[in-house]
C-alpha cells in the first residue's frame, strides 16, 4: 500500500508542477489544462494537486513497510 500511495503522490506532484509550468510559461504538457471545467482555475487546481501529493507522501511515510 505504501508503494501505491507514493506512486499516486508522484503522479499528483508531476501533474501539479506541469500545470503551474503551463500557466506561467504556456508549455503545453500535463492534464490540468486539458480538463474543460477547470478553465480559469488551472493554477488553483495545480496547487491543490501539489498539496494532495504532499499529503499522500505523508500518509505513505506513516504507513509501516510491508
């Protein structure tokens, strides 16, 4: 379970960073800008993904190794 949480945290972190890179540079990578209902809220969604990644890493760290 720890590996799954770390993997999901890594994916959330990468997508959050790519969303911020897209918002500030226009580099078209990642999934945040491709989701239609987030138009105008890409920066907030990207920050939320980074916070989610930190929470997932914290939960994974608190789990005992299998």
